[in-house]
């Protein structure tokens, strides 16, 4: 996938709202019992809700890795809450105050989802994709293999073997310290110049398809022998690959507009933590989207 277009799309975050394919008020068709505590059932949906409350980063982790801990938390919560209910703590003012705060957040969350989700249409996603694709500037890309070794002497010996007819992919598999690409015969796939450390990229982009290094290329990682397989211009990824990211961006923008409009129509007074009046600010204090670009550092062994 092209990093350039993804940088244009970005990954946006606003408050606790997330615009995934599943609406906030949707319920799983199949919701089996995953535990029983003194006869009381805990359903899978309760564990899923706990996962969703942990935020986007946790949701990137395979659910089966978090499931045992989340299930145990649900069981402990049930055990201890039963003791609290037995003492009528649910009627305590602190409990009611905290429930009201949680209810306000949930109502806001569901309201935003129900207001915004129907507006995120395929036509709007396609229009945004076309807009971003029109801004996309094709970049030169090289597809290359490499063999990484520790010493210049090792690199020169491999170059002699290659000049004698040895198979590059086999030598990469057998000799390269870059174990990731070695499994692929040294293949790094297609990459742009700034995806690799400068010395490596300069050498690769100066070569022609079919060329093999005649001298080792030294970087901070060791000595490289490069074989260029192909050159091309990059192109935007298909819409299917970025559909959900664009939908998320549109949703965050619509949510930001919803908040902005609500603020504009409301009478809002702000006070400092000590209760004194807060000076008026020229800018809104509402949460605003933050664009996350590609912050990864160049690598000699794989594209960004």
C-alpha cells in the first residue's frame, strides 16, 4: 500500500468516538454464554464491550490474546459487585453520581454514532478517495533483493560467487543476516528512496533491473550486496484497501462539525478549578482531530 496516499488520508482520533463498520447500537446475532458465576450468566457481548472500551490500540491486538484476561475481569467484577449489591451500595449517592457521568458519556457516544453513521455513504467515501488520489504524486520505486553480512570480506566473497554464476536468492537464504528478507530469497519488495537508509537507497536507485552490486554497500547494519529486480512508478492503493480509513476520517470530521455546531448554539460558562471565572479564549477547547502521518524511520531491510 502506498504510504503517500495513506499519509494524506491519515488516522484521525476524536474524543472516544470510533467509526468502524459496526454501529454502536448493533448487537451480535450470536451471543453465547462465556461464564457462569453462582448461576448468573456472562455473555460474550459483555467481554466484547470491555474490549471496545479499551480504545483503538487494544482493538488492534488479536482478541484471543486478550480474551482470558477480559473474561477473568468480567468474572471478578460479577463476584465483587454481587457483594456490593447485597449491601445495597447501588443506592449510594457516589454510585448514582458516577452512573450519571457514565450515562452522559454513553448517550453522547450513541447519539454521535446514530447521527453520523447514516451520512457516511459509499458515494462520499468514493468522492473523498478520488480527491485524495488526484493529489497523489507517483514516486519512483525499486524492487530489489539484498544479502546482508557483517564484514566486507564476506561481502566480496559472495560477490565473487555471484559473478561465478551462483543463485542470488539461494545465497541470500543461506548467508544473509537479515533473516526477514532471507526467507524470501532476500526480496525486499518495492520501496521508495526514503524508505531505506541513504547509502543503500542511493546504490539501489542508481542500478538497472538485472544489475547486481560489484562492490559491497556499507551501512550501519553491515555490508550489502544488492540485486535490482524491477523499477516502476508508484500508484495509489485500491479503494478497497483504504475504504475503512476514509470512512473513519469522514466520521471524525462529521463528529467534529456536530460538536462545533452544538457549541456555537449553546450558552457555555467556564470556571477555573478554584471556581473563579475563566478568561474567554479565542479558540475552542473542544477535542479536535489529530492527523497521524508515517513516522517510521528508514530501514535498510524493508520498505516503510
